[in-house]
């Protein structure tokens, strides 16, 4: 058994897991005729604000807020959840650098964040006050900012920030005392590297680009992955099939949306053993990630319904659920 | 007081103390889990309370053996022990429930936590959930029987 200090929190999470959407629920939503029916189904399941009428975005925001409040109430180490929000944090940095350098206001590009939201990030960048950023971001922020100012190349800026994000996640995961976090961060970096390699291969990027973009990872030989992706799709698929990522190769062959779905499903697989872990931080982290996956899946379904996608096309995009 | 009495009282004290420590630990962790479940689903109170109480029995068994011992060595009744040999016999007779009570309550508490997690997700599986920690009880009962048989036949 794990750490006894998490017994109360894990018991609460076990009750909450009952209300997570299952694969059957997701399948049912995918088969619904429109977004309105999906929203009504979710309202019946307790989503949103006590049955009050609201927009899809407001409903999803309310669910994110519920999860955030729950993990705060559990009175456990919140730094773990800071680590899980690295992608949003680095995303805000990218959005901030682009807004400052291009002078084009884009409020919607930012994730809301109390410490590093739009206002705070823009202030830091304007003052070049790198020390106000978390230590793992400083060097990449300065480099990306200077690169963007000099070259106006948004893609180069993205590569610097995205790689820094992956490296920070990998290092933080490795240092973490929570095994689930180590496994999750390691899988996230591996999956993201594969995603970058697949996209780079499709858009014909060269080896130098790939070497710069891919972050080191224990599950992958990134040098060989970069070489394979810089050659052709066949080489990339052969590399993936030969290194424990056969399903990724099959999904890539199938379609881009099947590949995106594999990426998320792989991460859910990493946390699934926490369903039977009676007492440690693991089930709490897993629940938090499962909720994020659930909200993401609902967003995909609502967007697909709003845009008139067929049931089959919607089903192709939905992710596996944790429960 | 003879050395025999010292040994016998030490055995009686240990049977309550060790089994009680185990029970306090087991009931404590199961109580944390029960509180977690009830904070989200108050309807499960009765079910999780029963599961929380299961590791508490070892403390009662220890107390029972202590009473029987004290009632035979001249404290609450019976005759005072005058020789070391008889006192040590009482001491060793108390050890099964003291040691097994401590360890079984500890593990029963952990099993109760897992069962409370099961009830939290599937309340209709309460009957099965009760059986898992109840299995651990078997060994506490066996040690109680051995201690009682030994103490009453010295």
C-alpha cells in the first residue's frame, strides 16, 4: 500500500470516479443528433451549474473549475498539479511572446492562470523580468523572445518553447517521488516527440529541424527517430513498429485523427493502474488527468456536433475513458 | 510481589496494549477513508462505519484475555502467583493475542480501507467488501482462542 496520508483524499476520489463518463457514455454522446442533445445529456449527469442553462464553453469551464476546487479541498501537495499544468504555462509564454513581438492582441490565445495568465506574462515580457518566471522557463523564454524579435519566425519560437516544456516535464517527472507522475511525464514526452516527428515528416522538415525540436526521452532514441522522420513515412513507421510503438504506426497509417486519439489513449493507459491503488497520490493525479481527458473528449464531441460531423467521424475522434 | 506476578501482569498488560495499538491504528486509517467517502456520499455512512469498526475487535480480544488473566492471578480474583515459572507461563499465554492482535488489526485496517474504496465505487457490493477484512479476523480469533485456552488451563 502507498502513503497513508492520502487515505482520506483517495476515498473521496473513489466516490468521484463513479461520476466520470464511461466509454459507453461517450459512445452514446457520439451517436446523438446534435450538440443540444449532448448538452442535455451532460446536464442530466450533473455537468455545468446545477442544471442552469449555459453555453458549451461555460459548461466545460465550470467542470474545469470543479476539478480545480476539488484538488484544492483535498489539502494535498498542490505542486504536483503545477507540474501537470506546464503545457498550459508554456503555451501562455508562446502566446505572450507572439503578442508582444507582433503587437497583435489575442486574448483568446491564453489559458486563464492566476500566476501566469495573459496580464502577468505580458508584464514579464515587457519588462524582460525573466526572474519572475519559474526557473525552468527563464532561459527558454529569453531565447524564444530574442529569436522572435530578430527573426519574426513564430515556428522557431514555438520549437524553443515546446522543447523547453518537454524537458522541464521530463526532469520534473524524473525528480518526482510519485511513480504515476514519473510514468505519465515520461509517456507524455515520448508521445509528444512521436507527434512532432509525424507532423515534421508530413510537412517535409529536415533533420536539423527535428534534432532541435525533439526532446530527450527514456522511451525513445530521439536521434534515430529524427533520422527516420527526416527520410520518409516508411522509415518513420518502421522505426515506431520496431521500438514498441506498433499501435502508433497503425494509427498513423489509418488517419491523422486516429493518431491523435492514440496519443491521448496512450496517456490514459499510463494512469489506468491507479484505479486499483488504495492509498497514494497516484489515484488523485489519475483522477485529475482523467477529468482533463473527459473534458477534452466532450469538447471534441460538441465541436463535431456543432460542425455537423457524421457519427462515424465523431467516433473516430473520441478518446478512451479512464473508467 | 513475586517475580511470577510481575511476569503475569506484564503479559496481561501487553495483551491489551499491543492488541489495542493495532486496533487504534486500523480503526484510525479506516476512519480516514470512511470520512472521505461520507464527505462525498453521506448515504454510505452505515456501510463504511461497519467496515471501519472491523479492526476494532482485536483491542476487545486483548482486553478479554487481560481480564481472564487478572481474575486468575489474584488481582481481580483467584490466587496470587508465588513462583516465577507459573508467572512466565501466564506471560507466554498472553502473547498470541498480543502479537497477532497487533499485526492483524494493522492489516485489517488496510484491508478495510481498500474495501471502503470498493463500497465508494460500488455500494451494492458491500457484502463482498465486508468479507475481505473479515478474513483477517480469522487469525485474531484463533490467537484469542489459544490465549484463553492457555490462560485458563495453567
